[in-house]
C-alpha cells in the first residue's frame, strides 16, 4: 500500500523520505510541490531527481478526496461535499470577503457531541478523518480557486476548523494538518488566521496550547451550567468553570490576546436580557476586562431541531447589553444559508451510501460558469 503524502506534515514527510534513503531537503522540495503548487503527479515535479520521481511512483501517492458536489450561494459562498468512503461524506465551505477568503474545514464525519442546535450533531458520529482528509479539503479548495480565478497568489487567507465534527476529539489527526497549514513551505498561514473551534474538550485545549497554539473559538451558548448541559452535552463532563479556566490558561500561549466565545441565538432559550447579564457576570468572574470577545450567531434552522432563531430585535438587545458592559460583541452575518452552508447547517450525507456514490458519478465535472459568475458578483459587492 502506497503512502498518501497529504497525511504528512513536513517533519512527517522528512521522516518518510529518510526511511527511503532521501535527505530532508528532498522532503521540503516535495512538500512545496504538493501544497504550494497543488501538484499530484511526481513526473511534473521538475526539480526532483529522475531517480526520486521513479522511486516515489512506487511507494507514494498524492490523493485528494472525490468531490461529490459543489454548490454556489447567491452571496458567493461555495460548499463542497467530499466523499470519504463507506457511505460517508463531509463538507467544506469557502466564504469570500473583500479582505479575506475563509475556508471552513471538517474534522470528522458526523459528530459525537450532539449539540441541540447543530445539524451535524443530529446525524450522529461515523468516524474521524485522517490528517490527509483534513488537509485535502484545503489542498483542493486552494488550487481549485486559483485555477478558476486565474491567479497565482494565495486565495485562502483564513482557515476555521468549524466544519463537521469536534476537532479536539480528533487531536492526533488535527495537529499535523494544522502544522501543514502554518508551515512556510506549505500554505504559510498565520497562527492568528487559523482557528480551532471547540465545544469545550478541556484536556485537549491544554494540549493544543502546548503543541500548536492557534486562534481558539469556544462554543459557549449559555450563561449557566444547567442550560449548557441541555444545549451542549459535553458540559456535563467539563462544566463552565473548568472550561473558562482552560481558556484563560490558553491565553498564555495563544497568538491573539483574547478568546472568542460563540453564542447561538435561540428564541426563548438563551436570548433574554437577563441571560445577557448572567453571561456578563460569568465572564467577569473568569477573567479581566478584554480577555474575550462574543460572537452572536443567529440560529440557522434545520429539520427536527425544534428550535427557532431569535428575532433580530432580540439579538440586537442582547448585543447592546453586552456592549454596554464593555464586552466586544459582534453579530455574525449569515452566509450561504440558501445552500445549507451556514453555521450549524453542515450535515453531509452519511446515511445513504447509494445517494453519495450517485452524486459522485453524476458530478465528476462541476459546473464552472455559475461558480465564476457568482464569484464575480461577490467581488463587486
């Protein structure tokens, strides 16, 4: 069985090369070809020795994920469905903005956490992705966008591990993928521009701080343990006091001087002015002024959730109370909701293997004209 080189960060690729009698600088050359140039054909890697190219053909491959479908939103957001085998699929979402291009990446097929407001959690957990399957989403998206936007410069400036799955429950695969994103010979992303979003796996927050500190976003969603127990079941294992203490420890290593807390606005559940005041008290007990920022996320409905989004005036009132208390608060703009690509909507296709394989067979060639037209319109906006 040949090794998929997308599975390796640079150190891992160097070790692979050394096992096969090659020096580290060959790994660096190879790494650049794969990640900076998007190459999958060893014969195209012109500065590698012919003998090495021949050797690699017998022991290695560069294999991305089959694209089952591509959907383009009216606002320019693009969602790709990737087949990961066994009837499972994961989704990645590209969000173009005037000053950045953000890719939302999945870490698991499904999710075991089971947050009440998340479509992925409702579908259940299938399996962890490999490092190669995580990085393959970025590898495909970056080089697809470069080709079809006809530009040589990097398109994706930000990566958020906010797709399907709980990243910190797939830690062994996550860290090599993050290191590839950050490596100057890979994608060269800033630690400030790579964000891991977690529902609060406390021990892994501490490990991430030591191993690969990037920006951290924490799914908070409630000001009390009683309510968070019902919305985010992981809270029963790692309650708010433990979670916030881990966040404060993380700040000692983080590339930013604040932690982002995400708060999904659910009508009649967690959106009252009284709950905003409870949230202020909670955050003030946990740390000094300015140690965190709040990102309020309008709930994106999906079948079977039994929840509705807070009214815009209620979201505004909640944000105003937080702002008056000196807590930097933003309301996330919903993107891609017309293609179910908005926050909390990613669900993939894991139950119907025939459905996934059928979509792959039908959509080997994704339609580019709608993509290019929509991207042009998004740039004008």
